[in-house]
């Protein structure tokens, strides 16, 4: 069982339980949460319109599945760049600019559809452009959520955000299916453009908390991507979340990609049935979100994720063989409950694994894995359905998700929930005896330990555990050496690309990191703390590297 977070411990100590609706007590969350709900309703109306429009333009399973692939592929391709951008620019401005651009793109699509001048390729291109905008919004929005509520309400805010998406999924498809039949196929697209405008106005009204003034310049764009990837590579809790995500989404993508074709399979099927199935998924997801806090009191995140996997497999199996529309709608309801249970568990696991300074980049990786699994899976299941049938594709995906779960079942979710990832601010800025070191590097930091020879093995185990922290916070190389002439003397060293990047390390160290450092330092014999030294490459380093010694 995962350890309780500091907020959970505080709640337990006072005997109080946080209300699942507490985030709405914070005006910023209420404003942006409501606007996002409206926008998501527009998005789901749009998705119903796009999916159904493609079945009328070209009902081939592989072509219909391209709509889902074109929606998710941009997140896989661009979300990492979007995360790096969100971590270094003003998030409010980014959200305004991208949403305003989406208003124009979606309005243009609506005009083409209204004029009857859209082709299957054109629909895929527009879907890809809209997905690209969503890719640049997602990391910024998800990293903003912790600014809207205090830490103790973060889990509830994430759950409510997911619930809002699924309330929209419950309402949007039904409205979209009705509007297609009553007012024409272009109507959902026009309304989606209007819903994006609502987001623009809401973000303009939002007053984010004042950011502390920083003495350091923003990270270089591509360097920040490298730093984010290195952090993820040494973040055990995040890696576990990503592995569990790919094992789920690659197979769960099957019923999302096949849903319009499942609706068409029935003689009485049509846009109304397609909308009803999407609505059932949304209702199931809302019900699951409401029940999830109660489930979390009795079950761990891993147990909930296991149940969600089995529920998804059962829903796909029933959809593969459903003899009547009502049974297909019931299976969609089950799929919605399972979907929200898994999505919320994964999202909370990712959020709690990340400190603030790299949150958007880490969440971008999560979205990249999710969208890559959904996009790649959609293409795979569409091709399989093309060569066999929709039912066979769903049955194979159901078997695959169970096998994938068995393969990763020992990889635990929620490993970051017990970690205090707030900045520690305990490292002092070293005094300098040189001028203008900011652009110089690399920098070698050394830490000298004096260790009792009887405790060498314990010390080395602790110092190796500390290595991951050095890499997570910005080091690109790390090592530990023993003095050949003084057995008790050990030197830990790590390299950072520049002096400015080392100063950023000072800002990145969390309370959890300091606990890891303390575990190694307790073996130090003294006197005092281990001695830290900073060595910086001289300005003539380039000439020396080239062998010019004369």
C-alpha cells in the first residue's frame, strides 16, 4: 500500500475529510473549470460530427479509424515541445493564443462542411490541426491546476477535471447527434468554435498568482527538453506511471476507434445510436468519478487500476458480440466507468510524481504516451478490422489488454504520493572568486565524505540511491571515487552543463531529495558536514581540448 501524502496525513491528524467538491470553493478553479466544461461539450459535439461525417464520406474501417488517429497523433508528436514551452513561458498567454487560433481553424472547418466542400483527406487534415492545438494546450492546462487549488485539494481537482470531461462526454454526443439530425452536419463544428471562444474569455478574466521574481534566465528551449527527459528517465514513480499507461491505452483505443462502426453494424443504428453510446460512456464516467473517492477509501490505486482493466476488457468483449443496440449501450456504460477509474488513477499518479519546476514537461510525457498508445492503437485496430472484422479487432484488443496487465501488474501506481516534492531551498549559493561564470561550463561539483571502513557497503548503497536525484535535478554525469591513499576518503562528483544550470539545481532540490542526501551524509565521520567544492572549466578550455598547449 502506498504511503499517505503530507496533505493526507494532515487531514487524518485533524480527523477531517476533504470534500470532493472543495475545489469549487476556489474562484479560479470555478471559473476555469466551468469554462472548460463548456469547451469540452463543444469538443464532444465536434467529435461526434467528425466521426459521423467520415462514415458518410468513406465508411472503410481503416479510414474511419484515421479520425481518432489524427486527433491523438499531434499529442504524441508535439506535446513534449508543448510541455517545454509551458514550463518557460507565461501559461495564461499561451492558453489565450492557442485557443484563439483554434477558434479560427474550427470555424474554417465548419464553413467548408456547411458548403459541402470537405473531403476525407481534408477532414483528417483539419482534425490533425485541431489536435495540434489541443496538444499545446494540454500540458499548460494540467500544470496550471495546482495553481488553482491548495495541495490538499489537488487530487479532488484532478478528479473533478476528469469528471467535467466526462460530463461533457455524456451531454455533448447526445446534443451533437440531435443537432446533426435536426440542423445539419456543420452545426456541431460551429458550436465548438464558439465554445473555444468561451475559454479565451475565461482565461482573460483569470488572475493567476503572482510569480516570484527569478534571477536566472529561462532554460534554453531544447536544453529544457533534454533536462525534462533526463528527469523522467531517473524518476521511478513517473516511469511506472508511463509503463502502466501504455499497457492500457494501446488496447483501450480499440473501442474508441471502432465506435462509429459498431453503431453502423446494427440495422437501426445511426448517428443517434452513436451519440447514445458516447453518452453512455460519459454517464458511466461521471458515475465512476462520483464513486471514486469512496473506492479510494477502501482500495489502493493499483487495485482500482486492475478493476478498470478488467472492466475495459469486458466492455470490449460485449461490444464485439452485442446482438442488440441496448446491450452495446450497456457495454459503453461499463467502459465509461472503467475509463474514468484508470484515467484518474494514472493522472494522479503522474501529478504526484513531479515537482513543480518540471511538471508540464513530465505531464507532457504522460500525454505523449497516452496519445501515442491511442493513435498507434487506433491505426492497428482499424487495419485489423479492415482485414477481418470489427468484432475480431475488439476481441483481440480485449485479450491484449489482459495480457498487458499481467505483464505490468507488479509496477505500482502512486509511488510519488508519499513524497514531499516542494522546493527545499536549503542549498546555499557558493561564494565565487571568479567573474562572469554564468555562461561557463561544464561545472564539476565534488562532495568529500570520510567513511568508517566497516560501513563502506551501507554508504555506497546510500550514495548510489542519491545518484538518481543528481540526474533528476540536472546533472548529466555522476560518479563516486575512493582515495587510493586514504581508504576512508570518498569523493562524489557530478557534472552540470553550465554555472547557470547548477544554480537552477539549487532551486530544484526538493525535501524528498534532501532526505536522500541525508541518508548518505549520516555515514560521514566529520568534522562538520561533507566538504563541497565547485570546479568550472576555464575560458581557454576550447584551446586545451584542441591540443594547443604552446
